[in-house]
C-alpha cells in the first residue's frame, strides 16, 4: 500500500475476457490494486476540467436568454490514471468521481 502523500492506491476492476472467445453467463471480474501518482491524477483532472469549462461557455452562448447554472458529470479513474467521462450511469456502476461544475457567483 502507498505510504507517502504523492501516491494513492486504486482498486481496479476489469472484465476477464479472452480475445477471440465467447463467454456464457456473467463475465468474471478481476480486481487488483495499483498505485498511482497523485500528481498525474491532479494533472489529468485539471485537463479534463479545463476542456469542460471551455465547452460550458460555448453552451451558454448557444442559449440566448438562458443560463446554465451547473453541470454534474461522473468520471472514472482508470488503473493508468486516465480520467474518463461516464456517458450513462447504470445500476452496475460501482464507483466514480462526481464532478459538479457550478457558475461562479
């Protein structure tokens, strides 16, 4: 387990599928811990947030007479430290990071 402030342990769940085969029933899920650098996570979250912020201003300009006060998104963190937008949450979602972008007042 990580022991300093620059590392964080992340539980990664992956489907155990073998390329070229077909599985019957519920696929087996493998779980493992990986240690990620927190600096990398912060950089990638900042980059993701910057892209969202830029595009929120575009949405506001496209809606004359209306304002977008906030936007709630759920993202996942991969075992490689990537930040990915979850397009549709389902009952199977075990975890994620909820980001709420709100208009500054």
